[in-house]
């Protein structure tokens, strides 16, 4: 992973990143640490999570918390730990997600439920539980969404797109709710990104996987850092990012 020179841009700020075990979430967590933030890394894979924590700790204070955010008890445990250790949360990054690709005719309802639980209910519930800490900091919330959250033009993405459209609605409504408290809400709509999840999708479709033609997790992390760093008098609401090399 390419690392930029560390800065103190977010020194004194506390960040929490979900889906931080690998891919986009890990890249964002490390980038925030590089810029001086104290980072909590949240994920389900203890080994990958520990590795990501070790990488972040090269730059700043970092702690990992193993949690399945589709389980209410884990979210409650997360909230209790944070309240015991910090009095404010400056940055909340929602990066955890899952995807299943099927046409409606061939889709499993269980897959729909799983995507709803991870892509919609989990970020909603986590935000609700951590909102008091965010208000204490007049913090910032970033939802990592997908280009599928803006349009559903593929026959096999109905379930996934529905959850991502729902996530957009949550972010847009939340922004109107918390702006008066000084909290900014940003949504990033990503095109295909070189992550383990994307690689698995290519393999499922029988397509050749060339990660260099896709967005890189570090590209997304760089945009996140820049969006968080704008002056407090301004707010970015939505950012769309796609690979420079297009597939036709």
C-alpha cells in the first residue's frame, strides 16, 4: 500500500471506520491515522483487523474492535466502550457493506435480507447510537455508497441498488437533521474499486480481473481526507468517483 508523508491535519480528532479489516475501509483508516487522527477500526475478521491496526499504529493511536454490526448486542457493546474511553467522536466513516448479484427471478430473499442488514440497518443503527458523541464534536459522517445508489441499470443489481438507494435516503435526511448541530454528512458514490469483494464479483461473473483498471482504495481514502479537511463554513454533500479507465 502506498503511503503519503504523515501530517497532523487531524491531530486531536477521533475517528471510527467500519469495514476497516480490508479494502476501502482499511485504506481510509490508515489515511486518517497518517494525518494524525486517533482511529478505531471496526470489522469482523480478527486477523485482518489486527493487521490493519498494526499498519495504522505506525502513524497514530489506533485500536481495533471486532464487531458484527448486524448484531444489536455488538453495536451496544461498541457504544459502551466508546463512551468509556472518549467524550467525543469527530469522524464516523461507514465503509462496511456486502453485495449479491442476481436477477429478481433468481434472487434469494435471504440475500436481500443480508444486504439490508449490512448496507442499511447497520449504518443507521450505528449512527443512532453514536450521535451524542458526534454532536459533542460537531463531527462529520461519511457514507461510502456506490454508483448503484444513484441508478439501477443492471438486471442483476436490483437488491443491492435498493439498499444503496436507501442508504442515500438515510444520509440525505440525516444531513437535514444534524446540520443545525454543526455535523456535516457526506456521501461518496464509487465506481468499481479494486477490493477483495470486487475481485470475488469478477470471478463470479467469469470475467478477467485487472485491478489496475479500477479505482484504488487509496484513491477513495485520499478523497475522504480532502473532503473532511474543508473549512467548517462549507459542506460537501455528494461526491461521485469512477475509474479513469472506462470499460466499454
